[in-house]
C-alpha cells in the first residue's frame, strides 16, 4: 500500500467514526425532540436551531440566570404579569417567559420568521404573537429574505424584499396597565424601539433587557443606555461569562475549561460599558432599589 493510500485509509476511519458518533447523537436528540409535546421548530443548520438541538433551548443558561434575577426583583411573586418580547424570532425566549408570566406579547417583524413563531407558540394560550416592526414612529421599513438563519435580520430604510409596517411599543401596549419586563433584540435597532416606548418607560418603569453591538459602545456607554438614564434607569447589569476579560494562557486552556465546567454566566453591575458585544444588558429603574 502506498503512503498516500495509508493516510487516506486513516482519514476514512476517523471520518467514519465521527459520522457514527454524530448520527447516533442526532438520532438520540431527535427522539428527545419529538417526545416533547411542543417542540421548537427552526430552520435547518440555523445557529439557533443547532443550539436548541444540543441544549433543548437557545441561550438556556443565560435565560435561567435572567429568570432567577428578575423574579428576585418581585419578592413574593411567582409569576410576572406581562413580558414583551421585541424581536421574538422563532419563539425560543417567548416560550421560556411563558412558564412564569401571565401574558407574553411576542413581536417579530420578519414574515418568514414570524411563520415559525406562530407555529411554535400556537399551543401556548398565554403567548400573543404579532407580526410587525417596532420603531420610534409609525411607518414602513424593509427587511431582506432570510440568509444564513432566522437571526441577524434588521429593519432598514433601503427598499428590500419585504415591506414591514412598523408601530411603537407605546401604541402596542396602550391598553396594558402593567408591563413588568421588555426584552429587545433587534440587531442594532434598540434605540429606536426605546424611543417608541417613552411613555411606558416614564409611567410604568419596566425592567428592560436589551442587546448592544460592539459598534454602539462609545466612551464607556451607548446611546440606548443614555436614553434610559433620562427616564430614571440607574442600574445596568451585564451578562458576562465567568472569566470574561481574563486572558487564558492558550486556547487549549480555554477549551478544557469549557469542556470540564461549561460556560458559566453571571450578571455584573457596571457604571462603564466594556467595549465589546453585549448579548444581554439588564436596565433597572431607580424605584427598583437594586443595590441600595
């Protein structure tokens, strides 16, 4: 046997081994998936869907930490009254919130993603799904067709595949007396969403959970954070991985740390926003009394 043939044979054995293990894992997860009365459906090879296949839920650890913290802000209460999920995607977060919330309003702008949101929430009577864009005024913005997954699409002014009718949260929630929490994940459109709910922020002071891109951080803050401060929000907690900001000696150390202990998260209060991407910032109003 020639040298290259030996090498090829070894590679084939490794490839076959990987295929067997991977197939067994997927078949096992498939049985788990369909044994669930209401599985979460996504698009094939989408990052969110892959995470759901592996962990049952996208951002499972992060959401558990958020739940524990939020419920601690409502002592004596086991359930929230109303949560608004802006940028609800396929319903992963909305379904999580529905376990401890009387009503979840899940808003998704992209019509293709919204069809999955409806499919995933139809069996949940306490989730109300709405296909609309959320911005700082009524009007029409645009979104392209889905590319590499259901996440990552954002509203834009330039004409594209889908014309999206936009509302403000003040309009959507005008008949709701109590709003406990607003979650916003709209790929850089967070400030416009916040501007469109100024009345809610001023009058009802909900907890606000939002994403911020690295490009939005400037001089230790962001425009969204400064906007919230105008309405009495004075505590900002950042979701961070344990050890974030600490440089490990090598990627090998990082690999074995994750392998042995997994990714562990915590909420850390900061007065200065670190210059990096933030998947979750929790803003609390002064009346919450957090840290006092």
